[in-house]
C-alpha cells in the first residue's frame, strides 16, 4: 500500500509535531514504541559521524567520479616510476600506497610494457579452461567426459549462433525489441530446424547455427511455428 495523506494510520512527530502517515496499524505501534521522528528531525549521532569519517578518509567512494591515476598538477602523494624515474602524482594516500606495493609504472611505460590484445591474452585453451571451470570441472577433458552431451551441444549452438553475421538476416532491425516469451512485441532469433531436431538427426553444431538455418520471429510465432526443417 502506498503511503499517502489519505492513509487512516497516522501520528504526530514527537519533535516538530508534523503528521506522519503509515501503511498499517502495526507500523504505527512500532514507531510509537521507538519514539520515531520524521525525516527532517532525524540526526546522526556524532559518534557515528566520526566513525564514517574515519572509514572514508583517504578512500575512493564508489559513487564519486573516478579521477585519473596520474594527476596533471603536482600533489604531496608522489613517487618515481621504477622504469623511467618520471615522477607520478596521486590524488590520495591510499593510491600512492597501492602503487608502491604493486610497483606500478607510469602510463608511458605501461603502453609498451603491457600492451597486448585480447587474442594475446585469451587463447582457445584458456577459453576451454574457463568453460570447464564455469561448469564445475577442473579440466577440459573432464568437462567433455562428464558434462551432459546434449547440453554441451546446445551451448555450442548458441555460441556459434552469436558469431553469425546476424545483420544479414531479414527483419534484423526488429531485434531492437528482442525479449523472452510473453514480452509484448518481442522478437527472437529462431533456428528453422530446431536445435532439438538437429541433435536427434546428428547435425553438427556448426550446421545448426549456420545463418541459413536462422530466422527472426515474434516470440509467439516462435512458440507456435510448425516444424519447418531445412535439409541437413
């Protein structure tokens, strides 16, 4: 129930006398037993203010705008880059402490020292390892042996489907309204020959996910469609 001035449960604020409205009688009783005041009269105890101040001093608050690690203007928090000895300035003491512990270098040195592409870092073996770990197995071999084969097939089809040039599909622009079953006006990518039928017929995951086996339908068309299979 939305609390409005029409609510029949109310009481006066013990501080300012303003009227407080409640959604049920139980909340009124609890407020009276706790001697609760209105929002305008609430005050944080000085002890709590001190604790919060000590907690956040020198820390970066998550909702605050992020500042660059290297400041344009000199500050009291600075150190030399361990590679080129350029002076690096920091906005806070904790930033300087972390950089010193990690022995970080300046932005200029980082560009050539750590410059790598995603392909350099994540290769096929790493991807397989992540897939196995996510499914709860320690190795790729154990994953292939124990992971339900049909589920693995379905996952592979979905993975390969996302790699297709979907922009070439008819009505591709309608995917802006993509959504799950029951969503009004939602469109979905459908496999003309269903994944289940491809699995039963022994069609490879690559062939099932091929763009020739894809179409864009509304969720209701996808649900109600008859079996329109393509040749495997």
